[in-house]
C-alpha cells in the first residue's frame, strides 16, 4: 500500500515530466535548455542560490553556535523566530521585502537614493529573498550536532590558552563541517525551485531577473509545455543530486558517531 502510494504520488509524475521533456527527442530538449532566455534564467538561479548558500552557511552556523553555547535573555524567543520563515508563506515574504526595499521604503530609499544600488527587480532582491526563506535550514542542520558535542574539549582548549576563534576553528568546526555542508546543500536545493517570493521581488524580466522557476511559469503561460518540462527536468536532476549528496553526508556522519 505504501509503495503504491509513493509510486502514484512521486514516481509517476516524475516519469511523466521526463517523458514530456524528451518526447520530441534530445535535440529539442537541449535546444529548449540553451535558448538565451532559458540559459540566462538557469545561470541566474544557480549563482544566486550559491551566494545565498554560502552566506547562510556562515550566519546559520554562528546562530546555531550562539543558541547552543550561550545563555541570554530572549534565547527561547530567538530559537522560535529562527523557524518563522518556514511558517510564513513565500508570497508574504515577497510582499514584506517589497515594502522594505521598495522605492518608498526606508531601506529602499537609502539603497536606491543614497548608494544608487538597485535592490528590487534585480539579482540582489533574489538573494535577499532566498536568504530569508532558507535561513532556518542551516541552523537546524548544525544545532543538533553542536548539542551532541562534548563541551569539555572546548574547555580544555581554552585552559591551554587557545582563543575562542582558534577553539572554534580547530575543535568545533571539524566536527560540524558535514552538518554545515548538508545544510548549505539543502538550502541550495530548496532555492532552485523558489517561486512565490522571487516572482514578486525580482519580477519577470527575461535575461535580467527571471529565475528558472519563474521561467517555467512563463513558458506554461505561453503554452510552451516542452520548454517548461525541459527546464523542470534540469531542476529535478540538480535537486535530486544534491539530496543524494546530503543523504551520503548524513549517513557518513551517523557512521562516524557509531560504535568503533
């Protein structure tokens, strides 16, 4: 019963979209991918997602470290707020960012009028939206691993005169590196298909601010199902590959904590 449900819900749709993408042959498939607008959308998606994953890797790790290693007033509230982006609909996230970074918004007026930086309807808006939506991913990937670490090793390093940064770099970081990488890859995979917030803050400007997910939507609206299916298959392959890598890292981490 469970396998039948899985096949109906996951396998059959995947087979259907792969068949649709290649039903006119591989040449048509690759021509749909390497069209200027499609290729530009894919490249924009990849590099903005990569920048987001790198930034979230740093900020998410630091946030997890603070939540685990320090006690302070409002810690419970901060721990709850970390998960808030999971609960907020992505469309609402887009609206919030438009209000904040729009021409009449406080930050928007500063960036546009003072610094002459274009935030909305440009790649920076995509990165900001992805940062907000995927921030909890790295935090919740690293936090459980930090909680399992033996704090006595850090205390021993501090007793021997190691600075906090050196202790973190040489004692803590090697143990949590796989978790950081897993969180970054998962956030990258989630960013590949983000639509709701991105379509609001970046618009739908081909060759400029159109991501792969928004491109797929535009192709469906233009009744070019082959183009939409081809790009969808590329995103599926990328996401599935990243999930496999994350699964490998998690199993490797689990094995390293097992019996020796």
